[in-house]
């Protein structure tokens, strides 16, 4: 289905850039973003069941992680993504 949506210029530019960096079309990027915002409601036939654990481990157990630790991980990822360290 085709529709028209008006977005702020900076938001559209950021969406186009992110879609390109992921190697996907703007259409696919926006469809995925809207699907995510609606609570991951995949179209019929595209629903998949998630199997846990998502990441296997040879040493399963607890992970000690604090809010400060999470912030440090995000900061490191941002620095890596934007090329500033």
C-alpha cells in the first residue's frame, strides 16, 4: 500500500543514512521501525518464535552488570560507531 508521510528534513535524512548503512531500502527500514514501535507485530506469515537463550555459552551462569557497566558499554559502542575515542 502506498501512503504519504511528512517527516522533518533532519529525521528523513537520518533515516535514509541509517537505512543505507544497513544496506536496506528506506521503505524496508521504515516498515521495520513502525513494526518495532507497534510492539513487534510482524505481518502474518512472518512471525518467528524466539528460542532462548539467544546467545549460547560454554559457561552458563549469572552476569553481574550494573547501570554504570551498561552505560560504559553503550559509550564504547557509540565511540566505535562514530569513530571517536
